[in-house]
């Protein structure tokens, strides 16, 4: 659960008492698209995500597992794994295809997946990079194409692929979400995301769909319940950013602090 010691108090009162800046409560624009990136531990996280009840307004979902070109999690194999976790259609899109609500999309093997003018495209030229497909490439192209309709979530993983993509989504007015580090199999990527961007929400994977339901249906900022999941996740993101800023370069200490905060 996204924790807050003052969850029982109205948000503005809690902020006044603590001197904290109120969390940035954000809603997606109409007809949003959800992008989810992960690396180490991502298959398990994707399965948890897709196994949640269909409580979210229909939107296209694009899942990208950052991986080496010769990863054992090839596109068709990953599709089969994920289909066993959901009733949604799971497939690899064709070039020029328009994302459809309720469908889960995956990238083609050894190709970057792009969104341009609201349609999918694949780029075979991965350059000299070891990682293909890239989360940064997907998030950045979607941000430029969808603007404030973009919702980007970065989950478990190592290294930093996806952090620049979150910055792009923020710059184009979209919503950014990061998995709670203590909930991640590999917390390094969520911590890098908190440090490198200013995510709007910090959430465990099992609550991500419920968070999307709340920010899609609840009017913000007025009328927000003090104990709402969205408010707790927004405050958790703000507090995590402050903790990371206070311990830059000391990931172990940051992880311990975030774990303590979410106990």
C-alpha cells in the first residue's frame, strides 16, 4: 500500500502541518494510452499486472521488456506467458496499426517499438546498443505522439533504460508512475526513476490498475478522499523524491529508507 502517516487527515491540513508541498495530483487526458516498461523481474511484474481485475476504463496497454537481443524472452514466447495471465488480447502490432482499447501490445524481436502520429511502427536499426527494444525509445515516441494522453509506468529492473523516457513523458504533459522500490524484484530502476524524474505516483504493482481507475474516475484536486489510493501514491512519490535527493549516490541507504517508509 502507498503509505502516508497522515492518511487519516485531509490532504491540505496534512501538508500545512508538515510544511510539505502538496503532491501533484494528475489525471490523464481523454482516450489515454498506458505504457509499461521493465527489465529484470519484468515478466513476473507484467503477469501480476495483467492478472488484476479489469477495473480500468478501456485503454491500449503497451508492455516493453528491456532485454538483450538474444534474450530467452522472445516476443512470441513472452506473448504466450502473458496470455495465460489475462483475458485481454495480447499480440505484436503491425506497422501502421492504430492502438486499440483493451488490447495488450508487445514489441517485435530485435526492434524498437515506436508510436508516431497515433500508430505503431518498428525500427530494425538498434545501432550498436546491446539493448533492443528500448523503453526510452517507446516512451519518448509516445510522449511526442500522445502528449497529455500518455501514461508511462516504470517497474522493476536494473540500469536506467526508461528514465529518460519518463522525463520525455513529463515534458509533454503526460503522467508518470513508478513501482515502489520495496515491491520491485530489482529496485535499482525504480530508484533511478525517482531520482531522474519527478514521478506523479509511486505504487506497488498489485495496486497499479486500481490507481489508474481512481485517477481516471475521481475528479482532482477537489473531492479527493484523504485515504484514497491516488492521494497516498502521490504523497509517497513526493516523499521518495525527497529521500532520494538527500542520499544521492547511496542506493543502499535510499532503499533502506524507502523500505522503512513502506512498512
